[in-house]
């Protein structure tokens, strides 16, 4: 996860650069139920409107939560499927709050209505994230339900009316990229607190439909728009969180944007980006699926690390006998191809490893989702690609036009 707004604020209010540190326990994204009233085209959990047998019971969830607390997990994101379809969702949410977690609810928003908004507000979620993958028909087509956009918007407005912090989550592909400017306007007009921009990851139905992924130029244009919008809001005194996910090359792209726009700040921002350290799957981000199986993050459902029925989460997470976990926990990771040769590996850490693994079978190959040019990653013309980690200082290229 890459916090654009954090780095934009650093331009005006720099804070000291510190060594990179991992928080005590990982943020846990917990898919409590796989059932969903939608069947989105890109869904990593391949959810559908049917029962998935063997899901964790309320008692299982509460027991695992105690272990997460003892392991010093700071944040729980309660997700699905559609978590509002779990009858015990508010009991789980209340217990998580009582234990002191920061608790987010990750919903498609269509089921938030007058009869449950009171319970949502009373649970005290710190944040409710609602997915909007476009405006009107674009969203409905992406989410394969006519009327989904209107229902999700109604859910968002209900949350805002109760003073709940709301974020919009948008996953971009070539199909819905044209709606990004309108969505950003909507976020400002509706007074939404957060915008989470997700790149497509190649998991579940998202892998099946990976041909729809945004072209690299589309992604570059989107990132430019996000940076400029975040800066513009910040300079108008409107503070919102702008966050991206599933492609940590965004940090390197920001560095080049700063080099062009604010060359006097580039070394400071570079220091802060190294402090952040890029992709944290398997380290600071963890996933528990609906059956209680632990994964390095939500996009790794095809790699089980162990079940909370058999071992404590804390034991599973600390076990490095799985080669994927051992490799993910190295920093910087040992990678090949463009990622291995990239001079900014200590910033991006090789991004999500899922796309490389799905395309080549090798989790340590270059990320096909990296949209940076050879020049931007420090490869000179004719330079051979290989496994090396370059530590020479970053020299920004000034805009020539
Ligand atoms: C699996 S959904 C569960 C919560 C809820 N049903 C929803 O749609 O918001 C969680 C988030 O993951 C996003 N997502 C699903 N599949 C994805 C993929 N293949 N790549 C990137 N994001 C994905 C969804 O758009 C949504 O914002
Ligand atoms: S992305 Fe969310 S709303 Fe869409 S099918 Fe998956 S779980 Fe359901």
C-alpha cells in the first residue's frame, strides 16, 4: 500500500527521514465470508451468491482474534465476499473494537441501508471502504449488476450522514480508466475522506480477465492525475487520504514526478520512499481467508501457508519454511529481469509478486505490471538485464521540454 497523500504533505511539511522499520504485527485483511451478492469480473475471491461450506464460526473468529491481539496486529480489515452478509459481522466488529484494533469494513456498499446503518455506526468501525469502479453504467458493467452504482452511492451517503469515515476503492482496468477523472470529482463533491486506487492483480477472476489490465500508458496517465489531484486538494486545504495498492512501482513513479515538478525536494522524498520500502506482502500485510487459511496477502489464495484450525496465526506467520514466505521477507528481495536490475528496488521491493508468478511460474521474475521505462529504472540503452541491485545515488533527470 502506497500513501500518496503522505508524500505530497512531505513537500510542504517535511519530517525527518528515519530508518525503515516494520510495525510489530501485520495488518490483517480477513475475508470472513466468500458469499457475495455481486460477481465482479475481476474478483480475486471468485465470490458468488451461494454458500461456501466450512467457513469460520463466530467462536473460531473470536478465538483467532485473541491470538492476533497477542501477536500485536494493529489493524483488522473485515472483508469478503460481502461481509454484511455475515449475520455476526457486528458482533465480530464490536469485539475487535473492544480489543483495541483499528477496524475497517470492506464492503461493496449495495447492502448498506436504513435498516443496518444504525448497527454499522454503533459498531464503531474506524473506516468503511466502498468499491466504486466507475460512474453509473461503467460500474454496473464491471460489477455485473444493474443499479449497483446507485445502491453503493446510497450506502456511501448513509455512512457519511452518520459521520463515519468513508473511502472509495477503485480498481482500474482498460475498461473503466476513462471514469477516473469523474470519480475523483465525485470524491471531492461528496466529501469522501479517502480514495484508494488499486491496480489490477492477477488473482481469481482478475487473473482470468488479465487481458483487460490497463496499458502502461493508461496507468502512467492515471498516476499523474492522482498526484496532481492530491496536490491540488492539499494546497486548497482539503486533506484526504490518497492511497494506491497492488503496484509499488507507484513510489518510483512519484519520485520521477517530484524530480520534474519539485526538483528541490527530490532527495528528501527519495529518503522517505526508501523509509517506506515498497511491497510488504508476507511482512506487514497478511490475509486470512473464509476457511481460516493464512496467505501472504489477499492475492495469494493459491498459496496456503497453514490453517488457524491447526496452528495459531502467530506460528504460521513466523514460519519461514515456506520458500515464498522466506523470499517475501527479504528486503530488498532477490529478483531477476528488470526488477533485479532496477536501481530503485529498495523503494518498490519488486511490487506484487503475484503477477510475475501467474505469468511465468516464477514468483521472483520481473513484474509485468511495472509501467516504468528502462530509463526510469536506471537501465541504460544496450545494458544487459541481469540480477543485480544497484545502490548508486539517484540523479534526477530534468525535464528538457
Ligand atoms: C474482494 S472485495 C471484498 C469486499 C467487497 N465485496 C467489495 O467488493 O468491496 C475487496 C476489494 O478487492 C478488490 N479486488 C477484487 N479483486 C481484485 C483484483 N483482482 N485486483 C485488484 N483488486 C481487486 C475489490 O474491487 C474490492 O475493492
Ligand atoms: S469484488 Fe467484492 S463485490 Fe465484487 S464479487 Fe468480489 S467480493 Fe463481491
